[in-house]
């Protein structure tokens, strides 16, 4: 195995070196650009200036000259065929005193000896502007202070200004950068590196239907920039966001390659509906996220002032994604590549064959050791690998700019047979069609291919065990194969397939195609007023093929079982809005925006399956060849949403800011009596630093107070959920399937959306000229009209009906600190964010507890495992309090099904006594029964945080990104199954300390066949962790070398992901989420559960960024 | 010019967009009950909903069948580490949150709502009686069938015979007394008997016919101890057996062969399952794993006869051979494994696992049609009712002897056991003999518990000296009825009081 990985590694390295050489070769070729370049021109009677422009357009040359000295209006004739630039220039300026000095691509025209320019009073200054890391900055404004003379830098950051008066000072300014002034003195070349403006005053952030300067922001918005998103290879942008923004909690649902993530902005606002935020990609609500490399920034809108503009979809927060755009100037080519080698983060310590046999015999005396000694984890885990490549081209001319990118991500998982591959292309083209009309087209296409293995199985019985589930509990004394070459199945208990067989004989292939195009046109109606319209279409096509070969239990009983299923989701959206922004009397800033949007969704699905195949070789590609067809399925769901929205901003003197937002949403999902909903919000902000009395407080560079309140919604209701319906029911009559229906749902004309009212107070404070910036927010959200399935009398034929009953609260604090700790040669930048959210149920139907179960189906004795209770957080774990092991001589507490022997599990008797009305009193009744269960765990963290440190020294950069969560509990079904010690299955090495007559001083009970699994505090673990998510050491090729190579940038780095994790959790990984994926009720109610999850990986990465 | 054009376009765009504000839903594939019933075929489609609803994991796929068997004195819990709610049923420790109770209750009412919807749909068509009444009769048979099971399990219960469009309207309903429920059941079955055909299309036995309705009437009257009527109905079925196409199957084994059941003349009513296909909990058949030796071919070994039950069968009785597995094949090794090597080392039920037809994954699913009423039972009802009415008679003896004669046919070899009954038995002894004959003949066919209940045999069966499955916890004042699910009492307190003892 390692050899294979190594060889792959070399392949990648070779590829990278090849690219490198390719560009180096090109670079050397261009050192002699002026000598090599041949131009063909034929212009008769043309002005000199036109000829020069033509040359600029057709080559990479650019001219610097003083119009007073060079007569640009003079008419000339040029007829050149494949001539060198020198030849052409001498032709143009024949018989004049103008001479040309060619410096690579730069040509200076002057009337005197060019070296004399230095002494001229009215001189030309040229140079290059870069950022602090040396990357060129296009579009920087360079102005001669106190004049209107100026220019902007080209695509490579070069500028040139002529006509510069004596003792002039140049001002360099760029959005997000500190303005710098340089007095010219005797210099002719001024190269300058601009520094990030960490006060952030000019930083522009995306908000709904527009952008705003950060200083004008009244809401709570967290912004994450491109460089953080690409710090290490991730399968998607959501993963890259983890730990970067306060108030945003991102957890992996499962560690499988390409697996989904759960995103919560300020906690889960719902219980039965989705708590997922919406994504808005370049204005397209519900748009598809491009790979992180193509994203310029992600803004998380958190408070109602920011989210209410998205109305009935804003309650869970909004994540605005802005993709990269091109800018005027020469084509910028960027190539990024990385290679990661991955290992499982951790292995469980399990018993070996001998230990297992000894233990099993204590409960099952007839057990016979099968003779092998297999470490099933070693069998299924492998060294995984990720390769990631991206190549982008961006640039633009006066009227067109473009950004084109292609990327490829290829991951081989750490479990045999699991893999993920993704190809994508992104194209952003913007055109100034006329002076007043801008049009743009944003196109994104992606194909992802996932080979899945079974993990986190819902039920791991005989035919359902997954790879991890089997690997950890399967008898270590069995081998992979029987003597006859067939796969072994478990000798005891459920005869599950062995883990290796599952990796080999189960096929699951998902091909996912996403296509999105978003057209926009913006028209400047009059000064300050513009109209923008967009039309976006996005489709998702998923095809899943699945096959169980006859060598697995499930396939065997069907004679091979194959299925193929597809979904096709289409989302079409049009936004149309007017924006008006003006400033009057120089202190009143006024903005208004209003518009209309219309969006439709169409989700189709279809599925076919078959069984009993002649051979396993056909997989799922010849279902018709199966002797026993299975039932096909198909479905269609459609929805539409029409909205009117508006925002008003007013700012006085940059001190007092007010914002109002409102959206009026009509949704087809809503019930007959509530088709339309209104969501308003308002916010105020006070830029206290701009007050006179703060002018002299120099230690404080920024001080802003913010407050907002508003309502947002959650559509919650699924399409058709408010209608009465009959449903098809599978029915057999006389051995044949017949058409049959049954009543399924009753009409619900009053069902409505969930509404979240949110209050937010925040402050943004900057110290020491912006070296330290602190943002803090307090918020409280109350979601009411929660959708609950209220039990109906079952004798009505219906079990339950959705009602708007219930309230949940989320409140918390968020802190963000960004600091330039050191700014000298050795730079240290620090970003820290910490969020604390308290989730609490305020109201439930009839105030009654709702118990529910989430245990794996094959652990049938578990019953209810969690509870919804007023005053407690959603997803509280519910079970018995474990009091250790009974010793002989103890008083055994009676109770049907509870052990009453030495070595048995001892639970605490806490309740059961009933008063005269049959109500529990909370007093112990001397017996163990269901009333002794209580809340034993809370899956919500006390707080979670991200901590990024970046150190820069000369050409080196080092960054350390730490991320963690504190105070959350995990209910581990994995350890519960392995450590109950009832069934003849393998255990962790905890079992070595099990109670035996000679080892009594222990908390681990004896092995006994009489014990069934029970949720107790024994299996609740502290899930806190601190994780070094990424350590990266980068080396930037120094500028002189880059110059020689004619590269903008060349950076090499090595990094490690998930290298260290500090946790007390004994499972694979504390970042777990069994049965909590998707966006339904379970994603809220099931948190902090672990069962047989695909472990996260730790990786070592080498990478390369090149910019040409 | 250009600007004007663009401005016009802008206005048009805005106006066009604004016009789309109709938010009505037009679902495709969702059937609205108000507009569904247009033809007789639609009514039949709704009636077939009941067939599907019965072949559900909560009823004949597992919960109902297993619940009834664990409750009786024949099947004990095999695997005692199984779910508590199963042990509670077996050990008389049921409480009102028992999962099986809720499942049976809920799913039976789902089936009833199908029947009610179908009946109302049929009436809405406005067709002549002769055309539509057979369909109404079929719907009403199913409703009666479901309530018959429910009333025996729960006693007084909410009785609903109309479709419900607003569940709020029934939230305050009170319970209907057991006797009145029986009256309604009888009325439905009388209607069914009047209007159902003598034979269903293709002689299908998983849909009711006139004979089915009469057979269940006989069973109901036996339960309500209206013996003359029980006798009349049973006699009616026996007299018309040729018209209805009923007769005893020659070989007892064939009744439990999945490949044969659909063609057998003995079957009067069965619940139809098909192997290796399922749709969630529908057509989900777990009877085999529940009754199969644990850990062999995915058996759970939960519903397992007690050793004394096995011993209570005469070794010479062919039915013992058919009813019990003494060894089964382990598919992993291909070898036969005798019962003393099983997890629960005692013989397990064979009736369902020996010839299951096409099973699916994990030995789940089968082609069985689980027979709820067969001709042999009608004969035994006739014998018992006749004896109750007029004491032992040649006629009554004859019915039992028919059943015994068939049992002597050991796959074509006619044996000597069980002998014909001795003529002229004392009435009580005769009736006891019939009950015992039912125990053997209908073993593991979820009838025994109802016999114990209607004959008040609990104290003998669970506490008597010869108990095959002793349970000291049995309480005759409580355990003949199960508790009404607590969730129902919570939603509608008018359903109180809870059944005695819960």
C-alpha cells in the first residue's frame, strides 16, 4: 500500500515540476521579448497616439511619454511586416528628436537622452504596486497629491505617471489597503507594497441585494476572505469555512470523502424544520457553491437586520458567496496544486483474538476460537490521498473583464473503496455594453463522483452492517476468508458480513452534476439610480447506482440486489431591483433599494431496482436482467416563491446610521389561509469614533455600536404538506401487486411558517491604529410557531398532524479579535473567534416531554434515547444514571430487566413514586423502571472557537489554525455496543478491566449474556476537543528570483491537517454526527451521537501556488 | 433611442415579473380524497388499501401475530435479551406505553380508515345497489374484521365507521361499549354476507366472499357465547362448502407451504404477502426471523414454544411434525443443526419457516398468505357450538373426526393417530376436547389466546399444575384485556377509564 501512495506522490511531483519547467522556459523566452517580438502594422495617415495604442493592444509593450515633448497628434504612415519594435519606432519617429528607450516591455519616449529624464522638472514616475506578500495589485489608484493627475495600476500592478510637478507626493490607495503617500524626491521608480488596512474602514462586504462599506454596516456580518478558504485542501467551500467565522458552527456529519457538513448560524432555530442557512451565490439564492479557490469572500449574515431581506428563508442565517472576478489589465494566470497523504486520525483499541476468546467464554462457555487473529481496522484502513489542482485566468480590458477557472479534486479515502472526485469550471464575464448598461454572465459546472462505503448504518443487523460497524465488533479470531475461499460471516450473534467483504462486494456510486448560469444586467437609469435584473438557472442531477453482490448477506438472499436512482432538481430565479444611493448636503447619505423576485423549484426523482441476477458482474447496469424485478418509484415536487423586498439606509455625518429592511414573501408551500408573509427589521448604529470628543482619543481607532431587531422566517412546511391526500399503498392481492390507496394526510389550512424574532447588540472596537480589532455581539433569538407534529387520536386513522406550536430560544455571545501583534520584519497576525450559544426549548405542544429514539436499529433494547423538554436544549440525551458495578453483598435494586447480581450494571433509582393522582413525585420508589431515566447529556458546546496565527518572516510564512469545541457531550452508540459486554462481539480494551470475581475494583461490568444494551451515563462522553486543524509553512520565492523567472508569485508550502486533536473522547473522533445529516428534524434533534462513523483523517500536504 | 428602448424593457421586465403572484399548489401524483372517487375501480383501489394495511409489520407482518402468540401458553420468549415490550406481553407485564399495543391499535385504525373511505367513496358514486353493494360489502367486511381483532384485545373502544376529514371532530369521542361494537361488527358482516359473491374473482382467498363473512360471524358468535347463532353460521358454511369451494386439504403440511396456499380449498381468509419485495413497513413479513432459531440464517428466536408445549403434542401426531422444527439448515455451513445446539435449545415453530417460498434479506419476507380462517376451524366451531347448544352428538363428533382424519394422513401414508374421538362423551369433556383439538390443529395460528380468553382458562393455563408456560403474574381481572395506548388517553381523556389494572 505505501508503495502505491509513494508512486502516486512522485507522479504528482513530476507533474508539478513539469508545470514549473514549462513556465520557466517561457519566462526565459520572454526576457528577450523586445528582440523577439515581431509586429505587423499598416496604418496610413494615422495619428502617432493611435499607432502607439495599436501597438499596445497587439503586443505587451506599453509606452510612457510626455505629451508636451512628443507630438502625439502628428500624422504618420507605418507599413511594417514582421518588424521588430525598434525598427517600427524608428520609422514612426524618423526625422524627429524623439528617441525611444526600450526596457523589456516598457518603452519610454522622450526628446532628450532618456537618462536625462531624471533631471527634468516634469518627470515620469513608474513602478509597481504589490501587497504585503509581494503579489501584484491591479487597480490601485495612484494620484499626485493635491491634483487630479493620476492613474490606476495595470493587471500586473505597474503604473506610470507623467507631468509630475516638483516636490510632488504620490498617494496610493486601494480598497481594503492602507493609503500610502510617498514623496518623490529624485526617484523615477517607486515600487511600493501596500499593507492591509486592518481598520477595515474601506472594506466592502456583500449584503443582500448590494454591498456596503463595512463602516456603514448596521448588522452583524462575519466575513471570510479567499486566503483563509484555500488554506488547506477541502472537498468544498463549506468545510473551508469551519472555525473561521464567529457564530458559525460547522461539523462534519461523517468523515467520508465528499461527505456533507452541518452548518449552524447562531444555533438551531428549529426543531422539526431545517435549521440550515441559505447560500446566496453572487445574488442567486440557493445557488451552488463553487470550489473554495474560485471564491473571493464569504459573508455570513447573522442578525435580523442583515437577514430579514431574505424574509421567509432568512431565519437560519444567510451565507453570501462572492466569486472571483477579473479586473482590467494583463491576463493573470494562477496555478495551484497540492497533494495530501491521509491517515485515519485514530484507531480504537480493540481486543485481540486471545483476549476476545477469553472474555467471550465467560458468558458463552461453548465458544470455540476460530484460530485467526485479525485486526479488522488494519484490514479496512489504507493511506488515503488528495490531489487538488486549479488553474485560473483573469483579466480584462476597458469594457470586459473575465475570470475563468478549472479545478480538479481527487480524493482516495482512508477506507478501502471510498473515493471522491470533482471537476469544475467557473466562468465570470462582465461587460460594459454601453456607458449605462453592464451585463454579466456567471457560469459554473461541476461533476462529482463519489464511491461510497457503508458507514453510520441505521441498522446494523445481519444484512445491514457497515464497514466500520463490522470492523469494530467482528470476532478478531476469524479470518477474512473461509477455507473454501468464500468470505467469513460472524460466527456468533448476528451473522454479519466481515468488513473486508463489505468493502469489496458492495457498490455505491454517486455521480452528481451541477450546472448553474446566472445572467445579470445593470442599467443606470439616471444618476444614482440603477436597475438590476438577474436570471439564474441551476440544476442538480444525481445518479446513484447501488449493488449488493451475492457474496454479501443482503445480496445473497436476493440473488444480487441492484438499484439505480436519480434526482433532478431545478431552481430558476429572477431578481429585479432598483437601487438609489445619494449624498446630499455632504452629510446625509441616503440609500433605497426595492425589488421583486420570483423563484421556482422543481424536484424530480425516479428509481428502479432488480434482483436475482445471473452474475454479479453486471452490477446495477442491467436491472432488466434480474429475474425478480423490484418496485420502481418516482415523484415530483414543485414549489414557487414570489417576493417584494425593500431596504432603506440613512446615514448622518458618518456617525449615525439607520437601516430598515422588509420582505413580503408568497410561497406555494404555505397553507391556503397563509400564502403571504411579512418580515421587517430595523437597525441603528453609532460610529462613536467619528464624534468630535473621540477625535483625540488616539488609542482607540474605531468604536461603533450596533443594535438591531427584526423578524425572519423559516418556510418549514414542505410542498403539499398542507393538503389532504390519499397515498399509494403497496398491496398484494392473489399474489400480485395491485393499485391501492389509503388516506394519508388531512388538510391543514392554517399551517404557517416559523418566525424568528432576533435582537442583536454589537460593538466594533479598534485599538492602536487598528492593530487590534475587536467585535462583540450579543443576540437573542426566539423562534415561535414551531412546526410540530401533534399527535392525533390514532383511531382517526391518522397519527399526527403538523401544528404551529412551540418555541425555541437561542442566545449567545460572539467575539472576534483580529490583531497585528507584530508588524516589523517578523510579522504576527492573529485571528481569534469564539462563540457561545445557548439553545433552550421554551414551549412544546401541551408542555409535554417528547421522547424519541436514535439508536441503531439492531440495538433493539435501547428504546427512547433523547428528549425534548421545556427548559432544556434540543437533543438532550436521556437515560439512566450509571452507578458502577454491583459488588457481592450490595443491595440489589429490583426492577424487571435490570441486573441484580455482583458484576452487573448498577443504575440509580431516582424516581417512580406516584402521588394520589398517579403523577410521579420525583422520589425514589425502590425499583428500577422507565421513570428512573433522566437527562444525562447535552450535545451543545458551551462555546466553540477558531484561532488562526500567521507568522511572516522574509519569504517564509507559517500559519497555525486551531479549532475546537468545549463542553459538548457525546452519546456514543459505538462504545455502547462494544462495551455493554452482553453480546458475543468484540470490545474495546476497556473490557480488559471488566468485573470478574478476582477483579472487583472496577466500573466495567462483567461479561454476561444476560445484559442488553441500555443508554446510561456510562456512554455519555465529554466531546470537548482542541484540534490543530492546519499547520502550514510556506516559502515565497523572493522577488528578484521571480523577476528573473518573470513570475508574479511562486509559493511552495507543506502543511498538516488534523495533526493533533486533544480530547477525552475514546471514539474515533469527537467531531461526529450520527443520524443528524440532511435538513429534516433529525438534523436538529440528533446531535452529538456517534455510531460507526467514517473517521476523520489527518493529512500531510505539499502544495504549490504560481501566478504568472 | 437606445435608452428609451432599454427603459421600456426594464418596465416590461418588472411588470412581467410582478404578474407571477399566484401561489396555489398543483401537485402531480398527490391524490385528493374529494376528487378521487369517479369509478368503481377507484372504490376497489381504496378497498385494496385495506389489504395493504393488514399486510403491515404492525399487524400480520409481525406485531399482531407475535403478540397473540407470546400472550398464549404455547409460545414463550426465546431470546430474553429481546426488546422489553415483547417480554412484557409474554410475562403479563404490559403497560400502556407498550409499543406493540400502540402499533396494533394504530395500524388497525389505518385499515379501518381505508375501509371507511372506500365505503363512503362507493356510496358517493350513486350507482344502483346491485352494482355497488358488493363493493360496500367488501369494505364493511374489512371494517368488521379489524374491529373484531381490536375489540377482543382492548374491549370498549372508540368506534368509527365514517371517513374523517377533520381529526379535531373526533377528539372528544367516548368509548363504545364492547357489546355495541360487536353489534356493529355483526351488522357489517350480515351486510357482507348478503352482498358478497359466493366466490371472489379467480377464487381469491385473500378477499372476502359470502362464506368468509359467515365464517367470521360463526367465530364472533362463539366469542360472544351466542352458541346457537355460532352453530347456525358454521353450519351454513359447511352446508354450502361446495358453493363456496371449501374443503379440508388432504395433507396438513400443504396448508403451510407458501407455494400452495393460494390454491388451497381449505383457506377461507388469508392475508397476502409476497416474498423478497417490500415498501417500508408494508408487505414486511418478519414472522420467520421472529420464530426461527436465533443467529441461524438471521433468526431472532423470540417467539419460541416452551418445551412443555412441545411435549404436550403426541409424538404420533403428524401435526407435531409439521408444527415444530427439530433441526434446521445453517446456510453458512450447509449442515443441519439440531435444536439442542441452538441458542434457545428447544424445538421452534416450523409452520412458517419450512416452506416460506421466496424470502428476502435476512430471512425476512416470504410468500406466505397468513391464514386467519380455514375450513378446519369452521368445523371445530360447529362442533363446539353444537355441543354447547345440544350436548354431544354424532354431528358434532363428526366435525372433529373430519379434522382428525385429515391429521392421520402423513404425507400420503395414513396412520392411526389421532384416533376418532370416543363417541358419547360428556358435554364438558367434549367441549374441553374440542378446545384441545383447536390447540393442536391451530397451533401457532394466533387463535389460542382468544380461546383462553373466551373460555376464561387463564388461571389454569398459566397457574395450573399442567401449565405449559407458567406465569405467576397472570391476573385474570387485568390480563384478558390489554391497556389502551397511553398516547390515546393523553390526546382524548374522554377515553378514560383505562382498562382495569393498568
